[in-house]
C-alpha cells in the first residue's frame, strides 16, 4: 500500500478581468452590494474563441506536469472535474489527453460541481494507493461566463462566478507519514434542485424544447441557487467534514497549518475560520480576485498558496468543499 502526494501544481485564468463596476454597467448592481454579500471584487471571464474549459485545463496541466518533474509519457491516468464541458459529450478528459499528446491512458470526467476537485483527488488517491497507477493528472476547470444570465434577473447568481482552471499531479509516495492521509466524501441528493441548472437535460427540457418554445422568460437553462439555504447547509457541512478528517487521523484543529476551502463565498469561509478559531495565516482565500470558479477554485487557491510560500514541507493542509448536489468532502494532506 502506498500514499499519494501532490507532486506538481498549476493554474490558469483568463486575462480578461471583470470588476464589479463593469457588471454595474450591464445590470442593476454595484461594488458595495456584491462585496458585502460575497466578498468578490473581480473575476475573470473568457473571451469567446480564445479560451475553453479544455484549453484552460491544458494550460494549467502543463505547468503542473513541469513542476512535478515528470514527463507526459509518465502520466498514467487523467481525471477532469467540471460542470461546464466543451461538449455535451464527450467530456474534456479525453480532449486533454489528446491536446497534451498523452499516451492512450484512461480519462475520467467528474461531475460534482463545487466539490468536483475534492472528489477527483479522492479517486486518484485510491488508484495510487492500490498501486494501479503511479502518476495521475487531476484537473478542475470551468467556463461559467458564457452560460450566465447577465441581466437584472440573474444578478444574484451571475455576479458570483468566474472562469479558470487548476491542476495537480498526484504521484506515488512510499513514506506513509506523508502525502494524502485520508479523503471524506458525502452527498445529500434530496436538495439537488436548490442549486442546479436543469436544462438542457434529457429528463426536463432538451435543446429542441427550448428552441420550439422560444420563450424569453424561460430560466431553465440558467443556474438557480437558493442562496440562504445553500449558505446554511454549507457552514454545517464544511465544519462536519473538516472535523471528520481530523478525527480520522487523530489530529486537532490546532494541527492545521493551512485550510484551503472551496471559494464559494467569502462569508462562508470567514464563518468557518471564526468557528475553528483559525488565524488569517491558516486559511487561504482568493475569491475576491477570481470569484467562484467551482471545480477550479481549490486547485487555483492551493497553487497560489504554495507559490507564495504559505505551504511548506511537513505542513498539515486541509482541503474542503461544499456545493451543488448537495455534495461535500475534505482531503487531509501531510505536505
């Protein structure tokens, strides 16, 4: 039995910066309103024709692979987490395998939205622990901006989300005191519709239905979020799954060197920080600059924290996420 370790990290965000003031020019909102509710100051949006979910994932992956000091030929498997694939099918995993010029290794897509990267890391960890694979490329990438309702009607949701990608290479670690110590995953499907996008979907409304109805008031193909309900569930589940991971490894909150939460809302992260009595140096947030990038948020934040020297060898690093599904999870890492 082996452990897996994160041997390389990388991220990519589009150059196009969209500030709160920029949004105020196309919808009834303002910088103060957005910051008060979300903590977000700006986010990145793709320029159509320049970046896609796959192309951003490839750019992040190339950095992670280089930093892992492995050759592309050494990648044994690809796991791609996203809710915004380039195509309805196939998923972006195979497109990354093609565009990176990898061997005919397996490629898996994960559809767990905000907790997608945590789920993907957990899957990669199991493959490596069993000895099946040695180096696995894990990507979280999202293009939200092209699918948001950028009008007054959609402002409560659309101001939150941004585009970007993050990637990690997981590699075999024979020292069982290091690497990923455990992962913890949960779901509660009874609340699936509280944060969802129902169309186009086979069981609800397909593209042909939307075109046939040609209804300007149809909101089924825009994301819906019951914000207060999501917030109340998030703060509970974040706390539970962080504690679960610590207890599984006989650790205390005081052992945490760095918590990297999913960047859903700065107010959620601040609530968790206060509850666990963590200092600013023990929690990394960057939602103010990138917005909520869903499956990409944790790898982007983790990479930034590592690049800034906030994560060092031997540190206890905790990743935690909650989102649509509802799904949530945590990863406990000895760096």
